[in-house]
C-alpha cells in the first residue's frame, strides 16, 4: 500500500536484504499494477520507485475496459518499461508485452 510510509520503508529494507543475498544474480524488481487504476497507478509507481529500483511493470486486468494508457505514462514519466500484461486470472494469462500489439489495440487499429 503506497500510502503507508512505514510499509514502503519496510519494502526498502526487504529489497536491501534480497539484493545482498542475490549478489551476482540477475535480480529484477517488477511492480504489479492494475490497469484500471489510472492516475493512482502512476502515484504507486512513483512512491515505490523512490524506495526500490523498479526494473519493469506488470499490468493486470488489461482485458477490462481499461486501455492501459498508464503504460505510456509510466514509460514517459518514470522510464519504466512494461514487461508483461495480464488478461485473466491464471499464469497462462500473463503474456510478454509487445509494443506493436499494444499500440494497435490502444489506437483501436486492431481489437
């Protein structure tokens, strides 16, 4: 919860411990955001990235009415790439983010 300062600080501590134990490993930090949250998702990313280096975003609920415009703002304003997009409730519903497909869908070129 990005509004709880104590929990955000705790996340920073956890990250430091994991990073120390994963030294030399390909340690990635992915922030999972609900595609329907809009501005709040951007605020969450700003808050978490101020404490932990975020390597990428996973957007969930991309199959809903949300078009995922948050992915564009996250990339532009925070330099955060979208790594995966979730369109359902199972692991098989998590797909790698493909920019061309995303833009076609976002612009309504292809459904």
